[in-house]
C-alpha cells in the first residue's frame, strides 16, 4: 500500500530501541494501546459534541463559537495523547504497518479528518457568539464525523486484516 521508496524508513522505525523495547515487553504495548484508545475517546467525544452542535442536534443553548473554545483543551489533549501513543505503537510494529492496507487508509483518513475538522473548527471559533451559523457548517460537520469514524474503523481493522 505504501511506495517501496519509504520502506527503508519503516525498517529503520522497526529497528529502533523504542520499537524493540515495546515489542520485548509483556505489557508495554497493551498499556500504550489503552492510552491511545483513551486519547481517541476524549478527542472523538469532544469532536462529536462539537459537530452535533453544528448539526443542531445538541448543546443548543450554548453558541457554537463558545462551545468550540470550551472544547479546545479536550481536543488538543486527546490529540496529543493519540499522537504520542500512536507513534509508539507505530514504531513497535512499523513493518506490519507498512504491509497493512487498513493502516494506510487510517493515515489518509486521519489527515483528511484533522484538516477538515481544524478548518471548520477555526472558522466557527472566529464567529461572534451571537452570529448565525453559516449554511456550510451542517454538511461540513457531517463529512468531518464520517472521516473521524472512518479513522477509528480503519484503526480497528489494522489488528484484524
């Protein structure tokens, strides 16, 4: 799924002291994966709350810009935990990831989801609290939710396919 030109990078990641330490440990990968799923839960939970607000299905008493400001620390924290633990998991099984179509799909969806979410989030954040939401927010919120759930689904598929 990945071009052969990046294979040496994957091989290097697979042979670092971090990767061998995690692979040689009985429990380290499991702990890292639990922390990764915890970060995913925090991030995805806050993303869902924000996008449901944009869709008009929740948190209607709070303005979308105010909600965006309130959720930012949760989203940033969840994303930070996911990035750190995701890199640790990747390093521990880089060659498995190299040959995994679900991993490639997850990475592509992750880039699209993060980009679309940050674009929508930033534009809503900048609105006045009393401003009406633009028409584009509903389809953008729906697309973003689909992308984020695709990331999670592809991530689960890595272990099974």
